[in-house]
C-alpha cells in the first residue's frame, strides 16, 4: 500500500518552510500575497490561507494587519526574573531598536494609581506610553506611570534617545522589582500600535520597581505573543 499524499495545505507549508530554511526568504522578507500564491501554486485561496495561518501560529511568519505577511525573526527573549532595558536586549541581539513616544503627560493620581505608586490620591504623577520596535517591527507597548517626587524631570526627557528604564535607573537606582505575568488579548488601540489583529494572544508583564523605600514606577508591558518570549533562569 502506497503512502497517502500529504494534504495540499501541508505541502504548501513545506514549500514555504523550504524557502525560509534555504535563506531564499530571509527574516523580514515580505511573503507573496494570498492572491499571488494562489496564482503561483495553482491551489485554492482557502488552502493558502490555512498554510499561512498555521505557519504564523508556529512562529515562522508574522502577519501585520493592513501591511502584509513577513518571515519572522527567531523570537526575541525578555528576561522574566530580571528588570532589563529593552533597548539593550534588542541591540545585544545585533538588531536595531527605535521607539515612538505615543503619549507623555502629567496626571493626578487616581485611587488605583496612588495605591500602585504608594503616593497620596491626587498627587502629581507622570504617564508615558511608548512603542518599542525591533528592526522596524513593534514588539512592546510600554505603558508607564512614574512617581513625580522621585523623578521630577521625567517630562523633560527625550525618550527616543534614552528609554525611560535607562533614565530612571540613573535618577533612582533600582533596589527591588516585582513582575506579574498574564496572557491577554489586546485592545483595539493596542492592535493598531502593535500591528496585530484582535485575536493575537499577547504577553503582559505588570512591573513595579523601587529605589530604597520609594516606589518609582508602575508599568504595563505588552508583547505580541508571536514575536516575543520570556525566559528566566533560577537556582535553589
């Protein structure tokens, strides 16, 4: 009895994998559109769509809504048990980092923010939202609240040249940090900022840091699940 031929979508997947593994399609290479692949491979659009969806789920491709499908970089790593500078993580991999400052404003602490930063309700705090890019692909939304009493000049900084993490560790050296990790779905606004669709699972780190007795910052760090992984090492 002969072997049963692989389904068409599996054969399409294998053809694409061969293009990636051979280096013909390097990281960030734009994959032909579904219509182009249908014409080139003479298979149905449904077959192409399933192959691309499964390769995206496997982490080999990245689909950026409204832009196209690209060959993925091997997933970046972010330290789970350490508090690190994302710009340094990216450049250490030999990749290019840049960021876009979406918002940088002064606010009065709500009850929730006051509790997170250990300040009085109504006290002045700073709020920044920054999107970090690795080789021009968005990999993190940094939504950060800062204790203004600890970093009074926060609003005067140019965070396109120096990350908030780098600045804050200079003015309020880190003595302690706390991480809470969740799996979440992005909001519509977060989908736009990360160029993902609303069904893309994301990794969320809620981070608080201290300098001595002072709470310095409370941050919400959101990563597209298909583009980042968290890694930690510990010993007893």
